[in-house]
C-alpha cells in the first residue's frame, strides 16, 4: 500500500510540474487522517505521510490512489497557502479555503492512468 501511495504521488508531482521539491515519504501512525503533507515552501521540501494504522472503520473506504492525488494537489497549492498567511485572514480561514480548493480539484482532475 505504501509503495503504491508513493508511486501515485510521484506521478501527480510530475504531472503538475512540481519537480523542484525534495519529497520525503513516511509511513507512520497519523491522528485524524489517512494521509497528510507538510510543506516548507522556502526550502522546497515536503514530507508526505501515509497512516500506517488507520481506524478499522475507515479501512473499507480507503482509496490509496485518490489519497496520493489529494496530497499532490496540496503540494500544488503550497505557495498559495503560504502567501495567504501573509494577508489579513486567520490561519483557519486559509486552511478551510485550501481544503475546499483541493477537494474540488481532486474531483475535476482526471485520474492518472
């Protein structure tokens, strides 16, 4: 599952032209999500995590490829997220707007075959 996740993320990273980033992948327990990404925009470094211990209730709904795509779209929006923090709005407002955009883009962008 982890290898598939990494492979899919790398495909989307390439497709979005985000090759200037150094990406680290971690397979570890995550509270509250199946996958996430942390981006250091200034250093062009990102850490992408896949939950190694998802809740049993979540397992039937897990879509590894879609999760990898979702995190790659977050990388695509990384600069927007950082720059938004310099303006006159709260961090929670920026996070909410970014998540809404990511979810819309994930639905609009065709799956990578």
